[in-house]
C-alpha cells in the first residue's frame, strides 16, 4: 500500500512537471515571437507574405500562370492549391536576419523604401517596397545574387498586390551550363 501511494504521488508529480514544461514552452515561443517583432528594424516581409498567403488561400482566385524554362513556355488558368509553396521565395526573405545587420542602407523617395545591401558577399542586393497612399505595400521587388565556385545565381522577384507576381531566375552551373526559368502569375 505504501508503494502504491508513493508511485501515485510520483506519477502526479511527473504529470505536473510535464504540464508546466508544456506551458513554459508555449510562453517561450510567444515571448520569442514578441521579441522578434520588437527588434524588427526593417519591414517584416515574412509576416507580410504570410498575410498575403492566408488572404489568397481564402479568396482562391483564378490565376493566369506562365511557366518558362529556358526557351519553353506554357500558360494556364489555374487555382493555386498551395500558396505557401507558390510564394515561398518571397516569404523566405527576412531583412531582419542577424547576417544583414549593419549591412543595409535605407533610402526613401516619395513612397518607395529601398534597402541596399553594402556587403557583396550577402545574397540580397536590393529590396524595394512601394507603398500605396494609405502606407501599405503595393509593390515589392527583390534582387538576389549568389556566387560561389560551383555556381552563380541571379534571382529577381516582384509582387504587386492584387495584380501579379514574378519569380525569375538565371543560374550558371559549372560543367552543367546555364539555366533560366520564370514563373509569373496574374490575378
């Protein structure tokens, strides 16, 4: 009887510790997200594109989608099933990454914010955000360049709210040659 009471107390204690750990983990994740937003110095592109993904998934618009690979092109009218995948190139751009800290020059002209990257070793070279009269992003363009001993890649991304998106990529791979592809969706 003494053993069963002690065992029961141990199980209850372990359950209490497990529940506390779960709640503590949730609070830590919430705290990390809050801290990230508080320390966001530049426009939060991942959050913006998550809102666009959610909105587009809900609206389910019909898209005229053109895909081009080298010299072959195909256009179809489609409903995009997975906007997260479709806009992943945009959502992966985070101006507030620690690697970019101290390497971004910001200029604002009229309603366009331009982020230029001063370190040529970084993958981003320029991000432009054109704001509408209410101060919300109307057009976002991103220029990426990656170069190493095996390959060089240039990527150009454009997203115009409620109008179109474009992902254009040139890649030069040693031994394998050059590749070009373009994906464009028009709302």
